[in-house]
C-alpha cells in the first residue's frame, strides 16, 4: 500500500529539540576521556512528522484450479502510523513492520524518580497494574526510547559533565535518527530502550555486559535492562568469517 500524504494536526507532531549552546569550561579545562561534551552543531528547525499512513503487506499465492488463479491474504497491517514526512515508502514499511514494538507498551506511563539523574532521563514504568498495553505506532516513540536509553546509560556512566551536555546529546541523536543521518543496527531498534521507556523486561537471555563502574564482564539478570543490541561479534583485529579463528568457529 502506498503512503498517503494526509496532514496531522499541527500541535505536538513535530520533533523539535530545544536549541541550546553547550557551556564551555573556564581556561580550557577538561575532564579527560570520561567526559563526553556534545556540541549542538546542527541547525535543527524541527523535523516534520505529519505523515499519516496505513502500512500493509500482501502475500500472493498462485494456485492451479484448472486455470491459474490468484488469491491473497494480508500478513501485516497497521493503521495511523507516524513517520517523518520525508521518509521513503521502504523506510516507512521497515520501521512499522520490523522495528515498532508490537506488544507490552503501556497506554499510561509514570516516571521513576532517580537521585542524581536529570528528570528528562528518568525511566518510565506502567502507571498502575491494570494499564492496557499495545504496540508502538509512531516513529517518535522509537527515536525517544533509543536516544533516551543511550543518554541515560551515558549519564550513569559519567560521560556527561552537565545536564546540558546530556540534553544536547539526546536531542542530536533524535534528530539524526529522524533525518536518517545515522542509524543503529537492527538489535538496537528491536531491544534498546524498552526497559527505560516502558518498563518492559523479562528473564535473562544468557548475555553479558561490561559494568560501567567496575569494568568487569557481568551476566545480565534481565532481558532488557541491559539488552543484547549487538548483531556482529568481532573476535580480533584480524577477524575472519570462515577460516581458522573466525566467527564460524563459535558454531
């Protein structure tokens, strides 16, 4: 199905990060490698997200009934999808069918206060035990959960010196995702931010992560608080796919 160009209402449908200048340090001081200062370099007039469309996919079967006949079934359909107006039909199809979380997204959320963390980076959980859940329908939800989780982890890890730095990073990441200047690999779209944005979690899947304080490898105790967002596993600088010492040795 083709993407329609119907306009959504003007209010609350533009991704418009606040313009700000990251504060500098007196006398050129720096905190070293652990300090990530994000300069708001891009002119960000706002990304129009006013495209309303229905995403649908058809599988066509050819069956012999004396003569060739064609039947079809709908294998995926999602109405009222929001994507940036400049995105292609292919990009719109991919995010709607593949990357939108399809279940467990609460209809109402509340923020979890966390000492030492800026309010805009507080994670969210369902607002009550009886909250209805569904799936994502807007690319803004995806951009927010990805960039928000990255900024939250960065703050917890000490990569930002000020809240302004963290906010600038969060805004820039959302802008780059919305304008297709950058994109992560598929497991990031699938898994990153589900715990931070919606409180979604589950049993550990057997993966590990490096703890930001100790630098040690730790087995994750849950599926999404520390998700497994990596698609490729490089064994060494001289990594090889099929020869001795390559990835396929893991099989």
